[in-house]
C-alpha cells in the first residue's frame, strides 16, 4: 500500500510520499450533479498530479457534496490546481488543509489469513491495535480499524506477517476543529 513518512512539527503532521512530495489534503464544496467528479479528476490528471484518495459525501444541503482529496505532487502545480478548481462552475470552494490541525479519520477493512492455531494470538493483537472483529471463518478473520492514516498504515504493516487476503480503505475524511466549517 502506501509507504509514507511522517514528520511532526508542533501539533500537525506532514506526510511525505516515496518521491519526496508532501501529501496534501484538499476539501471541496461542489454542486451535487453528474459530471463534477470527472471534471475535477481530469484537472488533476492534466497537471500530472496523483490522487491518493478521494472521498465524496453529501453535505447538509442536498444540492451540494463535500469532496476530500489526498494528493501528492509539486507544490507549485498544486497552487495552480487550486486556482483552477476554484474557477470551475460546479466548485463552490476548494481549500488546501495541509499542515492544519484537523480531525481526520479513515476506515479500513482488513481480511487476514488466520490458522486455527494463530486465532487467539491474532485476536489479542487485533484488540491491542484497537481493531474490531467483523467476521471470522475457519481460515480468515476480517478486522475493522478507524483512525488517522498513519495508524492504519501501521496496522497494515503489523498484520502483513499473517498474510493479507484483502484490504479496503475508505480514504481520509477531515473536519476543521472548532466552530469553523471545513469547506
């Protein structure tokens, strides 16, 4: 999956991708209509910017959606992308939240090989890692974990020695702390 290094400065963490680019977390408040997602994705693609994760959810107003995009790439190119995003008709507002102190979470479902003789050990490890057991069969266990991206990366690394069968992650969702709105 992702091999990301994290550097902590003050109360915020800065993730760096394997190429050395800073990972950016961008929120968008967009019109809730067909074609918006593809236009936004194409804007990133045309600039050679990789989208690491993308989450779209409804807002409190059904006419709009909230997008959270985690992307890696050159800082100057991102500035251009943000300016272009804010010019798109269907984008009400786009903001780069990189470096801000945010509430951020991600969810992962992880299916792991689980031999009967390893079951007790794996269940104890899952508990220590704050995972919830959501399915158990004779040969596998499916765990659910929520938290910051770095926590999920760590859980994934720890469980790899048992043999990952399947891993599905939601992507990062964020919310600005306090009484301000995220978008």
